[in-house]
């Protein structure tokens, strides 16, 4: 009886530690995927703005698609395509990607 209780307790501890570790690794991986995707999109918007083809402060994905700066982009975590009305907001030297659902 006592050995079974100790064994069950050890197994539960291993699963709790393993489960939380797997969750943290998966979450970190998803954050990195989003970072890379957002950076790729904002860099293309910056290039478009610097070449003078995009003049507005808000550059939509549709504009970038039409000007052939990007192929159709998908969210790397959900695998759903971004809405074409999503945009990149330019404020001074900062570019921020804002998704529209």
C-alpha cells in the first residue's frame, strides 16, 4: 500500500513537471513563430515605404499583395490567412503589424 502511494506520487510529480515544461516550450515556440512572421511583414512594408510605392501611415496587406511585396500570408500558429484589411502602422521609424479579424 505504501509503495503504491509513493509510486503514484512520483508519477504525478513527473507528469506535472513534464507537462508544464512542454507547455512552456510550446508557448515559446509559438511566440517565436509570430515574431518571425510579424518581422517579415513589417520589413516588406518598410521596403515598400522606402521605395515610395506606399505613402500612407497605414499600409494594408492588400496593398503589399497587389504591389507583389508579399505572397498571401498566414498566421503560423492558427494556419489561417490574415485578413487583407490587416495593416502595418508606421510611426516615425517604428512599424507595427496590426491584425484585423
